[in-house]
C-alpha cells in the first residue's frame, strides 16, 4: 500500500466524531449564556415599563387632584358634575397604572388587562 492511498479504517474518522462531541460540550455553555443574556434583557425591559407606569400614574394622580380643586371652586353645577365624572375616570386610571407598576410580570401580558399563563 503506497503512502498516497487512503484507508477507511484509520483513526481520523474517530477523531472527527470526538471533535463533534467537543463542539456539543462547548455549545451548551454558549446557549446557557445567550439565554441568561435574554432573561436580563427581559428583566430590564420590565423594569423600564414599570417605571413608565409609575410616572404615568403620578401624572394621572396630579390631574385627578386638579379636578378635585376645580370641582370645589366651580360654581356652575353642570361643570361641577363634569369635573366629578372626570375625577372618577382619572382615579380609576391611576389605580390601574399603579397596579401594573407594582406587578412587573404583568407587563408582558397581552392584552395587559388580562392575566397570562406566566403571571
């Protein structure tokens, strides 16, 4: 047998199999790292949404308090009733936003008012 002939029964075929096993072993930590990075991104997203809901709730509560003052100052009964209705709507919206901000897991639910499987 000359040195240029290739034999099928040689060891390089076994080494190729061992190399693919080594690739699998190194692939597992890479996948775990990517999943960890993705979970951190989701966590950061949820925290940012929670802060946004808190800011929006604060703004709505401010508008609610403004309507309270306007309804107390106003002499016209029609405007007073309108301010009271707007005040109730703003109070409900602010309470909803505060609830969402307190429950970061709910931020990924679609629609946000319905609880999802993960919550």
